[in-house]
C-alpha cells in the first residue's frame, strides 16, 4: 500500500463524515469582474479586527493620515495593527457598532478621506536577502490576519517553529453565495502564488496543497496555470460538499488526517492559510501594501448589480450595498458572512473588516426566515449531517437543560457551528444557536471559576498578609518595649551613677573650711534664736526669719543637704530621745522605742537585700533605745550629753547600710561630722536655758533632711522638690513649736511627726515589696497610736504640763502652723503617691490616710484639754 | 470439626490483618466536604451569607447550615450545592435569583483618599494610598459591595459589568429577523 504522501501525490482525496449540499448560488457573482466604488464619505476602522488584542493607538483626532499609515502599533505577538485605507483626516475616535453578531459598540477611528489617495512611502522587501524574522515582521506590521473568517494573526501561523509537512491553501469557499476567493484566484493567481511561495519559504513544507471546490473551474484553471512547474505543489479540485472549507474538514479531505480534539493543525504538522491571506501576504511583502482592502462579495436578490468589490476596510455596509444597486425590501435582512455561518446585521452602518468576505441582502423568497421551532422528532438527520461526528440531538437536550457536564462529555467544544444540523432539521430547530448559547455559558462559567479561583487566592494572600503584618507589628512592639526597658534601665543606671558622683563630690568638697562655716552658721542660728527669744517671746515671725534664711541657704546648697540629711536623722532621734528623757522616764522609753522601730524598718526597706545588716542595725537600735531610756532615768545633764552623743551614733550606724552602704569611708566621715554637730548641739543646748529647745531646733532641719536622701535616691526630681517642701514645712512647724515652748509634749508630737514620716517613707523606697510595705504601714499605724497615746497620757498626767498656760501658748504656736501643717498633711501622702509600684498604691494610700488622721488627732489632742 | 474451626479462624485473622493493614496503608485522601463546598462557592468573599468569607460559609454548610444564603452564586451554585449535599431542590426557597453581575466603581473626582475601602476589600482589588485617589481593578473585583459602606463620601457605586464581544452571550430571542432601515 502506498504511503500517505504517495497517495496525496497520486491525487487522492478523502471524505469526511456528514456534510450537506445546499444550493451554491455562486453564479450571481462568480463570472463578474471585481469592481471598485467611489470613496465613501467616512470610514469606520475598528481598532481590533482580529482574534487577539488591539494595538496601541498611534493617532489622535485631527491628525492627517496617509494611505497605508498605521493607526495602531502592534506591541505584542497577538496584536496586529490597522492602517488607514486611504489618505484623509481622523475626525473622531469613538464607539461604533461592531462587525460581530452582538453588534456591541467598539472603538473605531473615523477617517474622512481627502480623495487624494496619497500613499505613505513604500519599501518592498528584498526577498533574496530577507530573513525569516524580517518577513514575519513585515507580515505582522501589514496587519494581516486570517481572512477566511477567524481572523487569527497570520504571522503566528506562518512563523510556526514546528516542522511542517503540508501547507494547505484553503480556497474551498464552500458556503453558498460567496465568490470572493473564486474571483481573486481568477484575477490574481500570480500574486497568490507569490504569497504561497513566501509562506513555503517560511514554513518549508514537504508539499503545498491548494484545495478548491470543483464548482469553480475558472479558478482551478487559473491556479493550475500559476503553479505549473512547481515541485510538490498540488491543486486539488474537491467535490462540492459543505463544510469542506472548515479547516479540520479540509485537512481530512486532503490528507486523511484528523486534528485531535482540542489541538491545532500545527500539532500534526499542517498549516492552513486562506487564499486571500496568501494574496495579502504577497502584497505586503512585495509591494508594501498593508491590509487595507479586501474582496467582498456583495450579493442577494435585493441588489440590482450583485458583484465582488474591492472594499476598503472600514467602509460601512450600506455604502457597499448602494454601490451595487440596493433596493431594500420591507423588513430587509442583511447577512454578513455566508448564509450558513454568517450573522444578521442589526445596523447597516457596520463596517467591513478584515474577516468580512460576503454581504448578503436577500429577499424573503430567496432566504426565507426560519419558521417556528417545532419539537424534535428524533429523526437523527442531524447526526448524519454532522461533519465532526457529534450527536446534535443529545447536545440539544443538554443545552436546554444547561447540563454543562454532559455537554462537555459530548464534546460540544468540538462543534464548528457549521449549521449543517440545523439545515437538515425537519423541525427547524436552530440547533447551532442553542450550542452557541451553551458554549457562551460554559465559557462564562469557566471564566467565573477562574475568577473565583483568583479571588480565593487573592483573599488567602490578603489574609496571610494581614496576619504577617500583625505579627510584624507585635514583633516590632516587643522590640520597642525591650528597647524602652533597656533605655529605662540605662537611665536608672546613669542616674544612680550620677547620684553616686554627686555624693562623692559632696564629701570631697566638704572641706574643713566648710565645716567651720557650717559650725559658724549653726552658732549664728542659735544666737539668732536666743536673741529672738530674748527680744520678744510672742513675736514668732521675727524669730522665724532666720530659720527661713537658713532654709534658703540649705536650698542654695543642695549638696550639703545630703550630708545634712545624715545629720538630720540622727538629730531627730536625739531630739526625741533627749526631749523625752527630760519628761517622764516611761514616756521616754516608749517614744525612744518608736524611732528605734522606725530605724529597724528603714534599713530593711532601703537596703532590703542586706537582711543581716538590718538585723544588726535593729539590735543596735534596740540597745541604744534602752540606753536612751536609762539615760532618761538618770536625768542628769551629763548623761544626757552621752545619750545625745549616742543618738547620732545610732543614726550613723544605720545609715551606712541604708543610704550609702557602698561607701563606708564616706559614711564614716559623715558620722564624724554628725558627732561633731551633735556635740556642738549639746554644747549649745547646755549653754542655752533649755537643751530640748536646741534639740528640737536642730531637729527641724534634720527632719527636712531625713526626707531628702530618700528622695534623692529615688530618681524623681519632682518627688525631691515635694519632699523638700515637706521638709521645709516640717522644719517651720518644728521651729515654731520648739520656740513656743520647751514642754515635752511638744517634743513628743514633733518626734511623732518624723516617726510618721519615717515610717511612711520607707514604703516608697521599698516599693516593690508589698509585704514590707504592709508591715511598714502597720508599724506606722502602731506608732501613730503610740504617739497619740503618749501625747494623751502626757496631756493628762505629765507634771510638766500642770500649768495650763504652756499648752495654751503651745496651741497658739501650733495654730499658726496649721495652715503650714496642711502642706505637711498633704505632703505626707506624697511619698506614697510617688510610690512607683502601683499595685500597693491602695495599701499605701490607706496607710497614709490613717497616718494623716492619727497625726491630726495627735495635733488636736494637746489642744483639746485647753 | 475443631480443625475446621481453627482453619477458618486462622484464615479470618489473616485476612482481617491484611485488610486492616491495607485500610491504613492505602488510605485514599478524599477531598473533604468543606473543600468541595468551598470550590462551588463563588469566592466573592462578600459576607452576604452572614459568614466572614466563603470558606466559613462552606464550613457552616458542612455543619448543617442551609445552602441558599449565597446571592452572588445564584441558582447555579444552589443547584450544585444541592447535588453535593443531597438536598432536594424543590424544598428550597428559590426566590433568590442571580443578580446582574456588578463591580464597584470609584468616582475618582470625589475620592478623598481615605483608604477605608482598601481595608474593606477582601481581595485587594482597590489600588490607592493615603490622600491619593483610589481606583478599582475591575477585573479583580468580585462585586461584594463591602467597599461601598465604608466610603465616607459615597464615591463608590456598583456598576454592571460591561458586556464585551468575548463575553457576549448569544440570545436566542435576539437572533431572528432584524429590520434594518437603510438610507
């Protein structure tokens, strides 16, 4: 058996399943020459006339264009440009009904011809030296798209990389009426052959097969003459059968090969080009005439002169029709394309495009409108007519039921919409329309599914992105927090270092001269007090002044304050101790015990890490308290001096642990100073009429100072300022009370105040320890009670208070400070408020409130008896 | 007799063991129901069903919720869901018809660039930046309406999707005769 190629060479042709033989009606136009017509008034050139994407618009409204000038640029492979069919002006770029069954408006260039037919410069391609890419580019730039009907860009087909066995030139033109290719072959067979040569040069096929139906004898003859002498070029006359012009059907007829479902001819080594395309390629390559016109069959019995026309692309259909003597009938139909596969035009303004091969203006008798659709009688004629072996009847049911799954299972996508089934249907069912609707539905569903897929992906991506951003934010916040903490720690460290530097500076700067100066100042103070007392006992303001100035001085020198603080605490204790020692011994004991207690708490809180030291300090404190008690009992002035000396010692022993535990030397220096001061105070006390007074006076600044080291140790400047204010207030009060009377009650109340202050303040220092704070609060309460009871008992039993006058004077003295007392009362919770740990703020506040209440009571109690 | 029992028992054990092993070894990972439902849903993420997105609704359907809560999916989705879930279509309220497909459109001259719609868009189909005009990628828009509400200047409207020649559906009613007036 001969091979396929041998069979083809031998001139064998095959057949495909089904097919129909509708009346051809080609003789109306096939014998007539191709006519041309006068330039239309306006051309409507759609921006896209092929399958693919539109090119980039190159012209704007008002531009003058030359014949053959590109109006769009082909930027990508699937784009081909459109060209100006004649010279003229672009008067508009707008929407115009499209040459599509839908006639949906599409963007068009509106060209007003100037009638000059001015060509742009043309350059024919030198075929001897041009390479494949140059030719392909020329084909693309000429805007050539398949002219058989589909409009597939020709350069893609012609540039196929795969090996090509057969190049098939489709000149079948199987649809009735259409003779465009027929007359083209009759008149331009040489140009067509040139085009085919270019295509063969590009594709290098084994053979070229030109398929022509045998009802075009003139065309067959012309082509046979034109290809004479060409090796492996075969003109094949095919017996008429619709739809032989279908790409796959033609392949089957000429080569007996079937293109698999869903594949393209190139996959089996075959390229099919329309004869019109070959003509256009030849013109483009050899003459540089882009695709600006084509042959269109204008036919139908409504026309007096049906004929083929060289139609410029963009010519409105009605211009062509009127050139052919169109006499419209009532409810005239216009068909673009053939009667089998074309579509009715809803508008006669629709322009001719690259794929328009025929315009039919039939009369009603010629192409009667399809009658009403009847029910399917299951005759099976459609199945016999189907050229692709489908089951049209089944497809109809499934189309009606919109059963897409079944439609796809029955290969609806392989339907070429030839209309053979509808043609043979005795029930006049427009089967193809059903299939088209179903196909569009399936496409839409697939598009939706694809879109849903994309939407899902985008949604997921967004969710992921939001999650990631959230995490990143959290991460950043964490980092920032860590940074802030680090900064805070650094700041604290720096502040501690600064504080240490300050204390160091203070101690080093405390020269002998300063000590002397301080001593002098104290002496002056004492003298001032004495003078004030001697001058007028009632004049409180006068006497207050020096202290104020002293306070000012203390303010001026903040560094001294630190040292003074150390002294202060000791002195306060001494004052307490000495003050009570003079009064009843029992009272002295209790009151002395109070500071002792306060002291035991203090080291614990401020240097909580050193429990042992604290315990030692406590022991010392207890011992000292006992000693103070004992000295109180002794009641001699010399013993008192000893106690006075002991008290500061007590303060000093505690302090190294609490405030400047790291610097033993400094503490020792401070202690020495303190002792010296104490001695001085003692001396001055002895010199003065009442020693207690001096003690209380010294206690005043001391009181203020007790607050200060604590405040300076804390990093809050505000707190320090507030504390200073408290200190001043306290100092004033202490001064006032001390000046007013030398009674023990006074001393007791004054002593109670620092006790309170001391007990509350440690809370602020040991802020992080809630338990300790609670204990301290409890102690504070206890102390306040004790102080109260002490003052009460004093008021009731104290023999020194037997005279009612002093208390009265005392109350007078106390009264003025009451407004000054208020800052104290307000200030007392301050350290608590400054308490950094917020969680035991409540506890501290309660303790403060209790303390305040107790303090008030203590202040009022001595007044009450009066 | 005893021998026969033993033999049968041994055989039962052997085959049981083989079957048990095969059940584990060759287990077919069936597409979980939720995934199947999620594939049917239109993925507009519009939340009109009352769930925050299509997947949560798919989970809800798998958990027994009714299948007619998806307006964007329309009849086709309900039908597919009914098939999948084995629910009779007759028993369902089929009043919900598929609406015309719409996409959001920002009137750009009114946009103040607040980015609120961008935050609302479930598929990131809105492009814009703070104090810059926004616009909608109409190809990515699912028509969920979620951006309309947050707009403080009401510059977003839902417009029907433009029919193009590619998307055009042959209309059986429109194909027959057209009267063409020719001058």
